C-alpha cells in the first residue's frame, strides 16, 4: 500500500481531523472596509493567526456604508508587517504560516466609491480583476469570499463575467464561489443575490441604517445584554480580557490589536466558519460551526432589508442553548455564542504562539474516532461511540463531552435531546430511537485539554436511523 492510500485509509478508518493533516486547504479571499472602525483590524489580526489553515488568495480593500469614498490598503499592509515580525515564532507551533511578502503581494484595492456606483462599464478595479483571476485559476476547490464590508468589488467581477462569457461559462464561474458576508454593507449584495440566483450565499440580510446588525447571526460573536440577550459570557470578549490575553505582553501583533469601540470582531464569524476544527463542514451551513448555523430558504421581508429577497439563501436560523446564566435561549445569535469559550481560548493560545516556545504554549488536542463519522442503524440498536485513541500533543489530560446537536439533524428540535450514557467518557453509547422513516442524528464530541488556556477540538458523528 503506497503512502497516499495509507494516509487516506487512516483518515477514513479513524475519522481523524487535524489541521496539520488536512489534505486540501480551503481557498479564502477577504473583502474588508478596514478603517471604518476598529473591528476590521481586530478580525484581520485573528485571521492572520490562522493563516496556515487556508490558501489565502487575496485581501482586498473595499468601501462600505461606513466608509463610502475611500479605501485603506495601506492599513492592511501595516497589520501584515506586524505579522511578519512573529511569523517565525508561529512556525514553531504549526507548519504553513505564509511569508509576509507573499501576503503583501496579494493585497489589492477596489474602487473608492460606494455600492452600485462601482458596478458597470468602466468600473473594473485591481480588486475585481483579481477576483476573476483567482476564481478562474481555481479548478478543484471553491473560492470562499469572506466579505467584511461592501461587496461592490465582487459585484463588478460578476458583472464583467456575465457581460463577456457564455451561459455555461458563467455558470461554471459561479459554481466555484462561496460567499459569507457580514450583513449588507452596501446595495450591491441584494443586487448580486437577485441577478445570480444560483450563487452560494450566506448572509443575515439588511443594512445598518435600519438596525439590521441588531438582528444578525454574526452579532453573536461578542454581543451581550446591550443586544438583548444575556446568555453568553460577555467578560471574555470585553476589553479587560482582550488586554490581558491579546494586547499586553503578546508581542508586535498583539500590540496592534485596537480597543473595541462597538463590537469585538464583527467580521470574524466569516472565517471562524472555515477553521478545520472537526466541527464545521463548509458546504453544510446548516450543520453549525464556530461561525454560526444557517438554513437555506427565502426569508420574508423585514423592515431592515434593502428589498424583498427573491431566492433561497443561507440565512438566519435558531439554536436552543443553555446560557452562562443557566437560562435557556433560543436565538440565531446563539448559534455562534454557544462556542464562545472555545473560540476565545483558541484565540488566546494562538496569540501566545507569537511569543512563546512550543513547550511554553498550549496546543489543541487531536480527536480520533475509533469508527466512521457516518453510522447506519435501526431503531433499538445500541450505538457505541468511541474516541479512546484521542491524544494531546502536550501530554495534557483530556475531558470528553458527547452531545446530541438537535438542530442540524432531522430527528431534532421536536423531540427531547437523546440520552447518551457515559457522555463525559472516552466511550459512550445510546439507544437508537424509534422512527417511522429514516432520520439523521448529529452527535458532537468535544474534547478539551487542561492546558492554559484549555483548548477544544471536535468530531461530528452522523447516525442515520432506519425503522
């Protein structure tokens, strides 16, 4: 058996998911209205700490409703240069962190105009041309476009392709694109969704002037009581925590992390969604991840929308979660904040990597299932779950939590959560429930070490139960 097939067999047999052993990195391209407020810079700093997780194709400076007539590529480059000062230390902890110069070379600019004013004949820009080039070059992997600001640069790329190519060529181009945009920060997003109905699009529709952000899923990244939900722990996204764990005593990149003025890192869910931590599956937004959970439907018009949505999009849905205060919350924001402790600890650990040796820092556990991630069973069968081969690179003690994630499966929120025996052990089991048609059940295994800070990785097991 050659080396490739041996690796492939190991992954299939044991279900191992680990960043260092991912066979294909997601291709990622960022659109950012950086300098509209501090949160874009904050998100860029966290993004760079995970830059070895993806194949980064570009970081494009754009406008937005908050930054209508200028762009700030120089600010992107300033942050990347601070990253360059810590890149060698990051490499002590994981492979693959790109060179500073490589990142500087893929910083591009859109037009310094607002929204649809930048779309049409004669409106090409360095940024829109770069999007076309990157999508055209992509053959097997989709291009994930994470939009932190306005989308007119993408809209111009799509307009040009639609004006210059055949129907089949346009459909091929569109099929390579996946979009996760942080609400509608100009009027080009609704235009894109209307004119390209087959485009994969994740969004909480709406715009700032009518209070859309208050209702958006991504707000769960750091929202608190001021945003009408008190379930999440606000202390770990507030400035004192960020001072201690990110800004102070954490080297050049940490020192660049600005104070929060409105909300911490509102753009970050767009790439948290893509971190290969064992929880997410990017082609299935309805399965849930650190970046939230979304379902595919045509939403009814709400007062904060630009216009009626004319097609199904991946958009807001709800999880039922026990909050930090012990109460139960049902909200779209909870699909993000339910993971807050884990993603904040992960952030703090990676910032430690910028200054500490491997032995001084903590590293995520390696979660290995002793069975496949997909299991078929019949009602009444005993389903055995086993992760006893999981390890920790630092030799830390591991704790385990097997949990029925009700919302993603078809056997979901209309029933009580399944009772899993030994749910805090390496090995657990439950009885397949009685069903009258095939039903899917999502079980999430969370494995957390006792390092400082404690880090969590996951495996998802999907059981299809037949009558």
